[in-house]
């Protein structure tokens, strides 16, 4: 008999997983992603003084500005905080918290706040400043995905993954070569690739063993949520996605643009 592939106990057994890129950064995006059937809402967390701010934009040094979508925006506008997101989102909605910045204490701060507000919530973290993850990697309620964005990081991450009971990695999609995926599969690693907006590319990565995709495409999330196995078949074999009964946008950027009008 063929053995069932390993499945991380913190996530649904069915594959692929659909992660909504930046969808936790606003309530409107979160509602759109949840309606489409996303498995997780990727949410960017920046430390700022004693706050845990929810934003993708980074601060411009010494200026009261943020750099967002290749343009400066005022830093004094109201921004969500992690506590507000937790208050509004139900426990069963998984939040994929992407830790930003270089402060090594961020992982501990985030885990402490989540445990205080929602002790039943599984704390799912990722980030490219690995010290932030190392600090909480042994916490029983924390799942750490080491984020890898280039070949240098990939060469360095193996020593961490090999020590993990449940290794997990958030991998830039171009790094998911057959050789890399074979090595990750051999250690039963859970692999999320970013950012995947094309269904044909998702199918190619899924065939290599990728567990899920971080995507900007609402349409792709809905397509996967409707029938995961069928969504990974060629278009000639899949029942084409003709839209949800609810009028969902095709892309999270369309939601953001409508909010900025």
C-alpha cells in the first residue's frame, strides 16, 4: 500500500492550501478572502515603539512617511494593530503572521499578545529574520515557517529545518526546484510558495510537492476552495471556475483600489 503523504497537524489534510496574500492587513481584504475560502490570511506585523502594527509598508528612515506600492504615504494615518485584528477575526480563521523588521524580540511579543487575547488560537508565524522565529520555535502553540527568498537563505536554512520536529518553510517560488523539493519532501517539510498568482504555475509547483500557495488572486483561492483536487488538474479536465454566486473580485488589488477611492 502507498503511504499517505505527511500532513502538518495544524492545517487541513486536503491540499493544496490557499493563503491570501496581505489579506489580514485590512478588514475588507479579510472578509473577501474568507468569503473566497482562504485557508489562511497572510498578515504583516511591524513593531513600532510599543505597538504591533499591521501594514506591509515600511517606514522611511527619519521621515514621517511609509513606502507602500512604490510610493510614499503619510505615516500619521490610522493603522490597524494586531490586537484589533484578533478582536475581529474568529479563532477558526487562521492568520499567517509575517514578521517584519529585524528586532529579535518580535516573535515573542506577537506570541505573548495572541496567547493573552486568544489562548486557543494556533500561532502561525513566518519571516526572513529567523532570530524572531528561533525565539519561539519550541513554544508548543507556535508553528514557525522559515521564509526563504534567495539562494543564500536557502543554503542556510537546512540546519534549522533539520532540527525541527515539524519542519515548515515559506519559499520564494523560483527556488522550488525538483532537487529542493525532493530534499524537503524527504524531511516531511510543509512547503508554502510565494507569490503564486497563475493557476498553471500553481499546478506545476503542486506536482513537485508544494503544499500551498500565497496568492493575490481571489479567483484562484475560490477555485482551490471549491475543489482542491480538480483545481490542480489541467483546464481540459477541470470544470472551469465560472465565478462564485457572491460577486467576488478577481484580485486583492481591486479591493484595495476600491477602498482608496
